[in-house]
C-alpha cells in the first residue's frame, strides 16, 4: 500500500507539473515510472493492486485530454482503451509473471 501510494503521488505530480504539455510528453514521462514499478512488484499476488493503478492512470490520462480541450468530465466514451494503449502508447503490461524455482542441472548446460 505504501509503495502504491508513493507511485500515485509521483504520477499525480507529473500530471500537475505538465498540465499545459501535450499528452504524448506526459506519457513519455510516466511510462518509465510505471514500467519500473510494475516490474518490481510483478512477482507475487499483486493483480488487484495493478488493476487499481491501471484504472487510476487511465482516468488521469483521459482527464488530461479533456482539460486540454476545454471539456468537462473524464472522456470515458470519447477515448477508448485502444486509443490510449495503441495510439498514445500508454504502458499496458500489468501482468504478473510466475517463475519456477527449478535450477538448471549440469546436464542442461551446453
């Protein structure tokens, strides 16, 4: 919870600092942060936390787009997830990885 709160604060600060910047620049700034955080917490049972972060980031991106165009609301119907992740290249790999603990035996080596 502490790590998620720190992540959300950091991303929120980026959105706040770059309020007049194009969304592509903001996404270029937040993607490495999201990628690093997700890769660190990827191993384990964190899918519920990942979905919370993913939805929160989508909401912030849509809100940024709406404000930049002078509209009210969040733009849920205006911009689809395909647009956010396909065209804008928002980070989307929020999947958990499972690694086996089996070690390589000497016969496995070439």
